[in-house]
C-alpha cells in the first residue's frame, strides 16, 4: 500500500509568498499539505497533485462561533483532510477529549477525512509500552464516542489515526520504528475489535529524511505526520521520495 505523508506546517511560514512557494515545491502524490487556515484558498489554487488539509476545525456548521473556522468552511476552501486532537492543541488550548470528540464526529459526518492524533506522555511511556497502549485506547474510546451511529455512511479510509507520542514531537527524539509499529498494530486491532473499523495509522514525532525510510518500511505504519521537517522543501521532498 502506498504510504501517505502529511505535512503539518503548524504556525508557519510568515508570508503568503513563502507558503505558496513551499506548497508548489512539495506538490506531490500521496502528500497532504496542512497549512494555517488563512493560506488554504491560495494553496488550493496553487497545487495540482497534493491534497489539502487543515490543522483543526470547529464542530458547528455556520453560526455564532467567534474565532472558529467550521468544517463546512474548510470544505468550501478545498480541504479534504483535517487534523484533530493534536497534542499541541490538547496542551496549549486545553482541548479535552469531549471537545475533540465533537470535532471528530462533526468533520466525519460533514465529509472530511479526519486525522485523529493520539499519543502518550513520557511519564506514561516510562511505565512501559502496555501503559502507553492503554492510554491510547482510552483516548480513542473518548474521542470516538458516537462513531457507530454514523459509521454506515462513512466513506472508506475517512478516519486515520496519527500515533504521536508527545515526548517525540519536535524533540529530535523519535520513537523506535519497532515500538511505533507495535503501537500502530495495537491501535488497528483495537479499532477492529471495538468499532469494526479498519483505519490507517500514521506515525508522527521527529520524522526526518534520515529516519523516514525506517518508519515507512514498517508494515503496520501507513504513513507519517511530519511537523518541523515539512516546512523545509528539500528535506520534505527527501521524505516523500521514500514512499516509492
Ligand atoms: P515534528 O512534529 O515532526 O516536528 O516532531 C510532528 C507533529 O507535531 O505532528
């Protein structure tokens, strides 16, 4: 199966010119570019091959939700994917599982492909990988409440899980490909058993051009969610090249 590479630009770059240039350079097959909201429209018209995604979405349709951008507006802007529950939002914005659950269900119901981020802290991982698995399963249970009710109308592959151990994000200290693969397998088994769902699992956390091949070479890992390395076109192109 071809692996998917998702670029999470976070709050980068500064200008529209830089954003368009980066998007055009990395406009390749099996790539999803997730820029900040205000670059979405321009990037949509600038790319031909890559898919467009957003870094978050509000669960309401249209209405009185000051400061929020709804899933419906994202679709209108050309986004096909949306990242929900990133650990930076869970941390800085204090997003709860309840809030994340609302977003996941609304976006799936509205026809966006959801990349749901889960992952444990270093405190939990230090207690052993089984603790990490239990923590992630609990996150999945809370974040996916109500999924059964809409599952019959979902298109195939509309829910993707990004396993991103918090301690590996932006630290230059990725998980080992073997452990990440074990976590991916356990997430897939859990979703199959609890929700009769087969979902792709991406790995995220300090993926770069030097370690990407090892992660992407794991059978259970269906792609990568890339932060820091996605805003450097040369580096990101080297990662994309490893999906072939
Ligand atoms: P990183 O970020 O690649 O910079 O570790 C990954 C992410 O936050 O999605």
